[in-house]
C-alpha cells in the first residue's frame, strides 16, 4: 500500500504493483498518518513501514512505534534527519567533521568564530541537500543572520534550528549503501561533477559519476562510511552519505547522511554500474526480516548521470545517440541521461561533452528554495 500527499497522486507510480494508493492532505502531519495506519490495520495486517523520501523518515518511524513494528526508531531516525546530531555522533566516533557550533549560546558562538577561520556555512539542521544553506564570510554577518532568524514568526525557523560549520573547499563524494544487521552489505561510491551547493545556488547541470574502482579514494570512503553507519546505529536499510575531500589537506570530511535511497536518480546510476538495484535489495532484506542473501554486484563497470532543469516542459534528448546511454530521464521540465561504460574515462568524456551541450539545449535556472516545498 502506498500513502502519498494529494499533490503527488498523479505521479507515475507503479500502480500495477500496488494493492492500494491512498492520498492524504498536503499539510498532513504524523498524527494523521498514524490514524490512517490504524484505520488500514483494522482489516489488513501491517508488517513493514518504509519511508520513500527524506521528509517521511521520522513519520514512518513514529508509525512503526505506534504498532510496535521492527525498524528504525524515531529517536534513531532523528539522528539521520538532524545535521547537528549526526555531526556530534560522527565526531565522537573519530570521524573528520568540519568544525561546527549550534546557534544557541552566545559565548560558544563567539569562541567558535575566534577559533575557526571563515568562511562558514549556516545550514538548516533538518532540511535536505543545499536547501536554505548560506555562506557567510565575516563574524558580523553571522550575528546579523542570527538576529534575523530569531525575529522570525515561525519558531522552527529560528537560529537554534540551524548549525554553523566551517566551509571546506573541495570535491564532494557520496557513498550509497545497503545495511543489514548493522553491517554494510553493499556500497557504491560516486563523485559529483560540481558540489550540490554550487548547483543549487548557481544553476546548471548536475553530474555524478562512479569513483575509480580500487582507487585510494574508494577505499577510504568505504572505510569511513562503515565507521559512520556503525556510529549512528542503523540496523537495516539504505543510506546516502556525503563527504568532501579538502583541497588543502586531501582528507575526507563527513557532511551528512540520510537513512534512505539517494535521490536524483542515484539508484539508477548505481544499478547501471553494478547491476544492484538498491530499492529491490532493500525490499528483499525487509521481507526476509534481515535474513536475505548477500548482495553481490553483477558487474563492476562505470556509470554517470547528467541532469538539469529544462526550459522545455518535455525535453527531447533524441539527438543524444551514443550507445552508452542506458536511461533517459522522463520528468516535466527536466533533461537527464545516464551512461554506462567499461572504462571511467569514457563515462567522463561523455558527461563532459553533454555538460556543454545541455547548457545550449536545455538548461533553465530557478532561484534556490529557502525551505522545502
């Protein structure tokens, strides 16, 4: 059974695989989801509750707890939703984290600003990707933003719901994993062509590609990802973790992690490179109550994606004819292609070529949202 918001009811859901498709009001909160769950449970036994995207992770956990079902608890889910909490847990585990401070105690903030050189970023603790992130250069700018936030009418948009962190220039990577019995049973590493924050704030095409297999970067990312998931206490599910490789010292620093399959067609890119479908394998683990067979890649190739907002409602990518194209994104006002090849150089070559062509053929720019819709 799939529960979604009214505004998403007409999306391209796999209706042939659903026994029921139910819409709730767009402003529905956890209490309504729980009440609906109890109503559905009168005639059908509910075995599993799975969150399909970031903003449902805590709601799904509360629903599980209401029926005493197995899975991620609400307290554990909040660690994966709160950038401050995940940074604190990661730092305690000895993982590199950009120096940070919560925007509450004035003495702590002053000490941080004197100790940690700018620039810094002010990040919402619970939003996703680059939504609501501001880059600030001077201490007086930090205090001005804090004052502005604390004057907001909405209490949950005030400064204590944000975190200040050191801005680290570098390349951004992501590790996407499947976890069973607290252990990583599959992981894939990718590198963004441009940092997500840069794409969100300046527009242009988003690119992600497989990291060179067997490389030093892949090994380090696999190791720190395992350490991170153990520290955060996830028992079973999918994760999407992001790290930045500091241009100055060459070290990887943890940015954030989510207890879900990565968005922006990351699952399709990983499947193209490895043959492993994260959604399918996660479902197998849930159905088998953690006793599913080991996840083994069918192949060790390379894949990548280019994706952008498009000025056309239904962009036509038929002029892109390379045999390495395995998937064409079909979404209103979006143009996107996924490519696969045996060699990373070929994937990189295609994505670099497409980046210039997309700028001419499709790319549209929209102002970055300050908060999620």
